[in-house]
């Protein structure tokens, strides 16, 4: 099922984890550092972890595939989608 969309993020996260004090100084495996010491990871690794999570989640959400991502704050209460503003052509 892996189509490689999230692979660059996964590779970057692995590299980031291998450079952490948790792995280098405390000799924990990267998986333990990620699961049990996630709050101690550098900000870069935390952001990569969140980005990888979002990437994997977007692969599962069929609505995102067809509708795209909504702009923050543009959601309507009734659940309808907004159409983009039409350009003002002709000055009317």
C-alpha cells in the first residue's frame, strides 16, 4: 500500500532521531525515543513527526483526496464548501 508519498518525511524523521541525545548519549533505540521520550526530542524531530502523521492521515481520508485541504477558518457551520471568489472581470 506504500506509494512513497510519505517516504521522504519518514527518512528525514529517521535521520533526525539518529542525531538526538536520546539515541547518541542514552543509547535508546529510535523507536523508544519516539514513543517514550517524544517530548524531549528536538523541535525539528517533533515537527517531522507531526508532518509524517498528517501525511499518513491524509492518505486515509478520501474526502481530502477529492476536496483538497480547507483554509484555516473557512469552515462553515452547515458543512457546505465555499466556492472561490470570482475575479471582477469587466469592472462590474
